[in-house]
C-alpha cells in the first residue's frame, strides 16, 4: 500500500496508491501481522479479515504509538513517512507461541487470532517471523456472512478482484488505517472505546461505482503482489466519513 499524504495532511486523504517516488527516498518499513492458522480449526475468512483490520487499529491507538515518547512512536512515524507496507504471515503451534513472545498485540475475533507487531525495517525481520510463510493463507466462510449490522463501519471489497486471504487481510488493514487517519480525535476515541466494531463485506457490482466516487477513502494497491498496480481493493465506509 502506498499513499502520498501523511496522517498530518490538513486536507482529506485521497485514494491510496499511485506514484510515491518521494516516499521511496525514506527508509522502508513494514508492519507485520501474523494470523494463527491451526490445521484442525482454521479461522473463518471474514472473521480473519475483520480481526486483521481491528489489529491495525488497535496498534495505531495504543499509547506506545500515540504518546510522543511512546516506545513504538518513532518506528510508526518512520513507517508512515515511507510506503505503508503490511505483510501477513501465518503460524501454528510452536511458531505461534514464539511469535507471541515478541513485542506486539494479539487481537481475537470470533474464530481468528491476529498478532500485530510494531513496524520493522523491510530487510530486518526477526528470525521468529522471517521463517513464517506468506503464501498458502487460504481461508473460507462456511456460509455467506450476514448483512453488516446497521451503523457499523464497513470495509467494502472490490467484487471484481480475487485475492488470497492473506493479501485481503493486508488490504482491510489498509482501509481501516485510512478511516482512522480521517477521523477526528473524538471520533477516534469513540471508535476505540467501543472496541473498533466493523464489518468486511464484498460490495455488489452495482454499488461499487458509487462507493468509489471519491466521497470515501479508497485503497489503491501498489501492485507488489497478486493484482495490478493502482487496483482499487477496499473502500472504508465509516458513517462519520460519509459526505453528501
């Protein structure tokens, strides 16, 4: 994920992606996320996507990030000043236990567990995470998810794109982050205190043009993996961000 404005931009953030050569001149960081993927009981796909998004929001709202002297504040700022990369890896058994020994935050959904770690240099992965697999994170929903609850922020997936679960988890994390950037302090506090309720659903082909008409934050993928550069992947439909 790439985006030209930083969170401190006075104007609303545009769609994410496109050319960001200025950001390439900065040291590059990545935000690691690890999903627990046990063979016997894998998480449901939609729950994993939602849990990944909440994990990103949980980290962004953590005092270790928000305080000026926070333990992770400098690394998060460096990450946001460059390209906003996220990588999702999978772990089970002893791999998951070792991942939990590293500084980070585990967020639990109904069936999913996702651990998010403070940003690390692009080529500086801890050995406990470096050996984890990126590919093969394929998840399913046993039944189609129910309609999103009324009034809950919805991260709408592009109905025309096919992405792996791991790729989609990174994309929903991007969308949640875009929404977070655009909210004011009071709106952020309210969302955080309520536990970051949100839903991930696939938009209909008929609704997608309206969702991407510029009124809501849109993730445009940098095209490093799976899909073409500039592809619109997710729309962050937070009720507080709807513009008439």
